[in-house]
């Protein structure tokens, strides 16, 4: 049995939502008693998601649901995000991405040697093509922790400073960011074309509220976005949504009057993303 604080708490939260005993076996048996589609749909719809943005490069085709099916299960609109490294001809695909309905581009350069990108790195040309379209899509960038095949110090979003300055017409969205939450917040504070989220960080870290406080030390409320980075396990969609809302409800009233706290929460959970992604 997993023993991280976040996991033990997750079992309790899932049991309360599913109406079963708060232990791992009871949650697992409840999961097995439903069809995979029914179970996934129950938890996805419990998030209250209105628009779902789905990375089209993970999991691999045939190893999970596509973005259209994910929208059906969640009972909401869904749009794909084009993963640059999953394309054999990324420059061609990026040039037509908007016309094909993609909401954003995404790079996992952090897994391909890190974010210290030299000028001859292929990503530079892809971003040039994106801006040449005249209406560049937002570019999501994996930052911070993830699987064991990345080098964490090279996933610090601070390495992106030259890229951010070279492409001022492109809006960069820093994803995940842990443990570089303050660094991401500083970039969002300094640069008009930078936003960030705490996906993956929330729900995995045990102190979601503390991480949120770090994010808002410098970053404007208008630059922070809700996201889950959930994949494969439908439980992660539910846990991310619940823990984000719990953290916002705890932290925002510490900083703002009630009316402004409510407005800030709505912006982070919904309005900032609608404005950015259209």
C-alpha cells in the first residue's frame, strides 16, 4: 500500500465521493464494480469542468481515450493541444494547428535535454513558424518535476528567459513548476507573455494551500491557471479539482476581501483560461 500523505488523503476523499468505506480495498472494489467508462464519467463530471484541454500526444494513440471521447465522458466541450515532440513534421503541423482546432501547442523539451535551449534547438524554429502565422497559439512548456527521465535542475523555468524575450508575441504557459513555483511566479510577474499553472503539483503535493501561497507571492491572479495534468487515472481529475478549490477557498480570503476573493477564484478556475485559449 502506498504511504505518502497525499495518497492516504486521496483514499479518504475518493471514498467520501463514491460513498464507500475510507480504505484502499473498498475504493478499489467500487471501481471494479462499474464499467471503466461509467466510473471515469462519474469522476470527470464531478469536477464541474466546462472546457477540457487534452494533450493529443499522451498517452500514445490506442493507449487511452482521445480528446473527443474525453469530452463525452466529462459531459463538456473538449479541444486538443498539439504536442510538438509527437509530430514528425512539427513545423508543418504548427502552421495549420489553429485551423485544425488546436487550442495550444505543448513542448516537453525538459525531457529532451532540459530547458537550457541553444539557438540551434529545433524548438526555436517551431516557435518562429508559430509567430509567422500572425496569430500564434499559446505554448505550454513542461517545467519542474515529472518522471525520472528528466534532470530536475534543467527543468527550472528560469532557463526559458531567452525564449520568452525572443518571442514576445507568443504567450508561454509554464506547466507543473514544482519545486520552482516561486521562479514561475516571478516570470509571470515580470513578463506580459507568461502564465503558469500548478498542474501535477496539485494534487500530488501534500500541502496544496502552501504551494498556492507561493504562487501568489508575486504572480498576478490573472496569470495563474487551474489545470490537473491528469492522465490515465480518472481519480486524478477529481482530486485535482477538489484540492484546487479547497486551496483557493483557504488561501484567497487570507489575501483579499470576500468579494474580490470570489472573483479571483473564478478567474483562476475559469476566466483566465477562457481569455488565453479563446
